[in-house]
C-alpha cells in the first residue's frame, strides 16, 4: 500500500509540474539606468510556440487601470510573427541605438546593445528592437513603478493574462528627500527612485522606516527597491506566470525573482538571452564544466552551422541528444592542436542537444545547444 501511495503521489506531482509548464512567461526584467530597458520571454514547454500576433506586452504606467492602458494603443504592442523554441527565450530591447541621442533619446548602453546585437545576429528569432518612438508606442519605456502584462488572445478581441509583473493599478511611492525622510506625496508616481521593494507593504516604505545609516537606521530605502535600476531574473523554480492581478500591497518581487545587481553596476545584462527553469527535463539542465578554459558556442539557436571557439586546445568534440545518444563525433585528428571548430548541423533535426568539449589539459565542458530549422 505504501508503494502504491508513493507512486500515486509521484504521478500527481509530475502531472502538477507539467500543468504548470504550459504557457509563456516573463523570465527577465531589465529596468536599467536611462533607456536600458528589455523584457525576456521564456517558453517552458516541450514544443515551439508561434506567437502569430496572438500575444502582446502591455505597460500599465503610473497606476493606470487595466481598462485605461489597454484602450490606449500606444501602451501595448503586438509581438508579431515570432516563434520561440522549446525551453528557449526571446528578448525585446528598447530601440534606442542612435549614439548621438540625448535626454529622453539617450542611447542604450554599449553592453546592452552588444548583447542584443549578438542575439539578433546569431538568429533573427532570438530577439528584436522595438518601440523606437515614444509617442507612437511606449510599451517598453517602463520605469520601476509600472506594471507589465503579457497577454494572449484566447478568442477574437479577448485578451487573457499569461503573466503579470508588478501590480496593475498601484503606483509605488518613495521619498522625495531620503535624508530627511520626506515622502513624495504631491505626486507619488513622480519619485525617480520609487518601485516595489522586498519590505512590507512593498509599495511604500514601512511605517517608522529610518533612512539613517546602520546601525542607527536601515539605510536609504531606495536601496531596498528591486524594480528600479535593476535587472531581475525569474527564479528557476517558477514554472508559470502570474495570471491574476495581486492584491494591494502584496507584490514582493523577491518571492519570484532574483536580482542580478552585483553592487558594482546597476546595468547587468550578462544573463539576457538564456533562462534556467525547472520545467526543463533534468537531462537538458545537465550542463557542467570541470574546466576553467573559456568557451564560446554560437549561434544559439543554430541552424546549419555551430561554431566552437576556446582559448585552449581540444582533444575531443561530440554532440549528444538530450537522452545521451551520441549523434556527432569529430575525428581527433581533425582537431589536434586546434581551439576552433565548426560543426555542420544541417542534418540534425530541430531540438535541444549537448555539445561536449574535452580539452588537452584533461578538463571538459558540456554545453546545451538549440538547433532551429
């Protein structure tokens, strides 16, 4: 009986996990300094999802009600003819690339542009620049006090949430003067440091909060704000989006998100373009590195070719399926003394594979790759 109960529990757990891995969700949120804005969307399913203009992003600016924002066609953008491969991401970046731009037209940072350019160059379906003109469409001009929705058209003209970031209809407030602890009261949404924090009530400083430096106080409140001047990555344990607007003063970003702020730079884009999620089969997540050697594998997704470049000499190169079946093995004589190699992947079916790189120094790296057709 005990074994039967355990089996039933295991089946129920597996069914519950699979039920959660059925729809797109937001996997990375970037609200960096100036115009450094981006949203990454992740496909947690085992099949490619074609957006086919049936998905859209909506920005709920400064506590806009849901109906108000969705009635304004400058506040939402249809995501068009985009397809996202299984267990892969698509990145949308604010299109501010004019190096001569100033003020509201200031260009995105060189590091974000380089990341976006690389994604798009590797594969046009890996990312896109959007919303170049604010007055035409301002969806991706989010600040830390704006909620963001990812919606799907479930029937003609009917849009349903598949994910919500923040709380729609709520504008977090901050201090207009942190030194003297003066709250921004005349226009709560005007504070440039306002955003949702990890301290209850999350959308405002807690009663009695002391901005004096520790140990006297708790330090400046804006340093506890997560959604302003931050890059946030969805936790790997999250398998689905938030489909119901949270109750007032309950959105705590630290519950589902990890901050990538290192204490050195507010603009951290290193994780953009990939995501780890518990929806992925364990074999897909089984990437390892017993080597300190540098390794670049590109493009990802790949189509007809896959390039392997390192700073150390190879001893063996193989590609295996997610179940461990060897599909490509390079003759050692082809790579002896070399640190660059191009695989011909034109005969591989679309899907997820692992490339294993063994080095002459006896170390190795196993890297997940995606083949897209």
